[in-house]
């Protein structure tokens, strides 16, 4: 059958609201009467099917009495498999059953979806652009020596301090110590210590390259509640008045590096969308394979034709030995087989998507952050659709929209350290607001978050992102902080026994979809 015959099959499927794998179209086109074959395949198709696959066509070919024509060989003759990229039909009609996982979750702040009109996502790939910043894969130089720790903290103080020095008339710690009592003073430094006094005030010790100096925050001042937000090792600026003996300063104001309130995010020049997901956890007994399949099928539908990017923020697999007795909850016990199974799942999404992935704490990379991208052996395993694999964290710019991807281990620490109204698991985006305020994804050293000292601090938010994307805590939440869209994307794993023991009730089977031209969010549910 001539090539345009395959195109006619795709057109016919589109008119009936279906998509199809490329191999399924090839097999139908290879028969002597493709039109009759198509009718038989559609008649036998399950009611809930969204995509015509090879396995839907094979029974009809086995029953057929006529051999395939010379113009179109079967998959067995060509050696091709269902790994081929599916055909994205991009028609105007889409299945509407809510049980198919195609209906958005109505959530506060969710943007309204657009219509199905328009061309296929692959119509003009030249419009796409991806830039990666901050990928430290292959750049790790840390040895764990004392000098590495000194280097990373000096780099942090210099770079984040530069965002504060223009706001205060700062002096080094040694210079503040030598100023006369009663003088106005200001300092930029790392939080070295925070403790309460017997009178209920707060004593904060700041450290810079010259030494340390104590600052007293009075409990009745209007900004005293900001002390509850402080983490060790974050960068602050303080202004105040020196005591008579110059041994301490009384704080009048406190500044964080923060996102400027005047920040205006960039947007794409056309209507294009990105799916932001994380925490797939293939290999776990609780991996939600059917929900993932519904998500992958939905990506083939006209409703998803504008989704051209898929960003996965870590934990592709469940891993091995991550927590006590994890082996009892594993469906796949070999780590390499887990990644092979993940790659098979990845094959189900459209082949014309641009895929970007970073590792997480369950993945087979070092636990200490920043985490380099996967090694070559794992990259070869996870080769479906040629994904871009970068470090955790990294900034990915899609058509001018910058997205800071960070797996999110430090969110546990932020939620544990800060008051519930400022950071909690039910609203994970609020904890993300704190990281944006501090302009650092994991400021506290020596706590639960493992940090690797390098020559520079790769965890700083040097530039303000347009979108901040995390995972890890298995909770769905999103909102805007000073016009930065913060999204924690939930997971694809039902509650495990371990999660139940620590009272984690996951939001599983959700896919936040971001309109890059407006930064509106629609949440698709597939569980």
C-alpha cells in the first residue's frame, strides 16, 4: 500500500477520536484490504481504549486468510517492535469519559484548558528550545577535605551576600566589633546559631569570613516571628544599634536574599505545555502501573496535543536499601531491572515529547546533594525517547521559561524545623516558598539532608526561576510566591507500609500540566 495509505488510516482514526501506535498503523496498512482491517480492529477494540496498539491488530492478522501485500511488511518481517514512537494524530475529537483519566481535577487556581484545535505537537519541532544551566554532572571536585567546606560556604556567602549588600550599609564582623557603642551597624553573614534568652528574646549569631557577631531580636518587635523561619547556614542581612559596650547589636530590621516583589516571569511565545511529574517508583509493589498507563495513553490524545515537554523530578525507581525492610515491599529486587522496567514504562509516552530527568534519593546515584546525573550504564538503560538527564538540581529553560528542577529532600527538613502554618506536608508549596525566600534549595548543613562540599555551591538559586518544580514528599501542591510558580507534583506510588508508619498519605496518579505561555496549571488525575 502506498505511504499515503498510512496517512489515510491516521486521518480515519482521528475522525473517530482515536490515536494509534505507529506500528499498529503499519500493520493495518500492510494488509490487502486496510479499510476492512481497520473496521474489524475498531469493532473489536475495548470500550475504554484510547490508543490503537499493535496487540489490538495482531488477532485480526492471525485470523486473516490473505497474506500481507509486498508493499507493506509485517513487524515480524521488518524486525520492528512496539518501541517505535506512536503516531500523534492531533484530531479535534477526544474521549470524554472521566474514568479514562482525561478530566482535570478542579483545584483552587487551576487554569482552564484550551480546546483541541490545532496541529500535532510534532508539526513544527523547530519552535522548541531547551537550555540547561547548573548541570554539575561530571564537574564534581569535592574530596571531603576541610578546604572544600570552606570553599562552598565562602562561595555561598559571596554570591547570596551580593544580593543583600546593596540593601544595607554592611560591615565585616571584625569592623562591627570595633565600632563605638550606640552606632548604627549592619552585617551580612551566615546564620551560625539561633537561641532564645531567659527573657524570651532571640539571639542570632551571624558569621562571615572575618568572624562572628551576636544580634539580639526583641520578642515584642514586629519582625520577631521571622526568627521561626531561620535555618542554620542560610545567608541573612541585619541592621541595628550597637549596645553601649559594642558587644551585641539590637536588631531593627532583617533581610533575606528573597525573590524581588517586582519579579516578572518569562512566558513562551506560543501555546505550549509541559507535564511536570516526579516519584514514579517503578519496582515498588505499590507502583501504580495502571495509572501510569492511563497517563501515557492520555498523552497520545488530542487533548494533550500541546504537551511537548515531560519533566521528571527524580525517583524513577524505588531503589534498594533506601529504608529499613524495604525489600519486603519490592516487586523488583534488582536495581538494574528496576530501571529496565522504568524504561519500558517510558516507552509508552509519545516519542515526540522532549523528556528531561533528574535523580532523586531513591535513585542509584550518590545521596549527597548536588547529585550528578546517572552514570553511563543507567543512561543506556533509560534510553527511550533519548531523554536529557541532568543533575539534581538543574535549571531547564523551555522556550524562554526557566524551570528549577530539584528533587526536594530538604523539604523534610524545612517542614520539621518551621512552624506548621509556614511549612507542612499538606501544602508542600509553602515549604518551597521558604526555599525561594532563602534563594537556596538546601541551606542547612549537617542536618538530615546530605550535602556534598564542592568548589562552588551548586544549590544556590543564582537567578530567580519562573517555575520551581520539586517532588520527594509525595504530596500535590502548587501556588505562586512573588510570581514564581511553585509545584510539587505528587507521585505514582500508593501508600507503602513505611509511609503508613510515618503518617504519609500520598497524592498519587496526578500530572500537573503547565501552560508555558500563561503559567496556568491544570491537574490531570489518572488514579
